[in-house]
C-alpha cells in the first residue's frame, strides 16, 4: 500500500506539472489569438480597400483570375507539435509553383493588382496562423480539463483512500501487537505463579523435613528396658 501511495503521489506531481505547463501554453495561445484577430481585422480592412482600388482602376478581374489559375499557388502543410505529451497540429503556408496571373493588369491597374495580391497573401498567412492557434486552443482546452479532473481525482479521492487504508492496516497491526503482548504477559504471569507455587511447595517440604529431623534429635535413643519396668509386680 505504501508503494501504491508513493506511485499515486508521483503521478499527481507529474500530472500537476503537466497541467501547469499546458496552462502556460494555453495562456500564450490565447494572447496570440487576440493579437492575430486584431491583425486580421486590420489586414482585411486594407485588403478590401485595395480590392476596391483594383475594381476602380482595372475593373472586375475576377473572371481573369478564375481562367488563369489552374492549381493553387499557396498551400497549407500540417505538422505536429509535442507539448507535454500532447500533439498539437500546426499549419504552415507553403508557396508552390509560379504566379499564374503575374501578367494580369499590365495594361491598367497593374500596381493596384500587385498590391491587392500581396495584401491578400498576408491575410491568408494570418488566417493560417489563426487557424493553427484556434485548433491548438480547442485541443488544449479539452486536455487541460481532463488533466485537471485526473489531478483532482488523485488528490481528493485516490490518495486519501490509500492513506485511510494504510491507517486502518496500521491500527489493526497495532491492535494485534497489543493483543499478542497481553497474551504473552498473561502466559508469563501464569508461568510465574506456577513456579512460585512449586517453589513454595518445595520449601514447605524442606521445612517439614527439617522440623521432623530436629524433633528426632531432641527425643534421644529409645530404652529397651522401659517396657519391662512398666510391668506389674508379681507376688509369690
């Protein structure tokens, strides 16, 4: 039981440190999410304004973009990040291939189109970063709840239960030791009484034998003529 208690305390300590590490990372992610959302709002504001400039200078170029693009130039690559034993997904923005519509708008509005493209690319980067943070936020939130429940269960249920069991076992063993000590004490008392009674009996026998010997010495040797002296006189 002591080994189980030690194991429970070690597990509680490890889970506690894991919970603290995840909580620190969770707070950092919350801070980054707030910053990313603020940044995203500003970038999208600039991107919408830039798109309005493109439409004003070059007209609607949406159909040209749809006809020119065959494959996506910006792609998202997923990877795993280990945080205190928890696998958190992280997304990276990857540029794959050449610009499919780099000549679009050379006639008019080319500068505004390039500016709009760069602005939306930055917006996508922030969006991918925000997606990574939001995904990690959701996963960490659930993992922290589960870890805290385990910590509380070990701290308030398992450890007290084992400690109470150990106290009960120790109390029972102490009671058994007291009973054994009392039994041994009673046995020793009985043996002592028996030895004292035997010693008293031997002493009494010796005293009786000694008294009989002293009486015989005081009486002296027996006279054989005494029985004849006690006979009545005979008259002739």
